[in-house]
C-alpha cells in the first residue's frame, strides 16, 4: 500500500471536470482515462470532487490504482 495525492491520480480540467490519469478502482467500480465527471457524481458512493488536494491510501494492481481510503 502507498499514499498518493489527488493530483497524482486525477486531472482537473479547466471546465472543472475530473478525469483519472490511470485506470482506477474503488469499491468494485472501475473507471479510467477518458471518463470525465463533475461535482456530485459518485463512484461507489464517493464524490471525488470533495477530496481535491487530499491524500489517498492506494494499492497498485498492475496498471490499476485501487483506492482504499482517504487521509483526512
């Protein structure tokens, strides 16, 4: 397991949309580059826009970043 910053995992575009830099898995839901989403959109109940600038506990599984938790 390792610790990664939000900006290491996600790109925030000029229109405010968020896009993962790598394939990401959270709670059994997978999404990756090319998937843009905005505030209020949740994956496995998590609205990532609420965690901009935070640190995440992750586990790399090949090319996939498995998000396990958020450090407060």
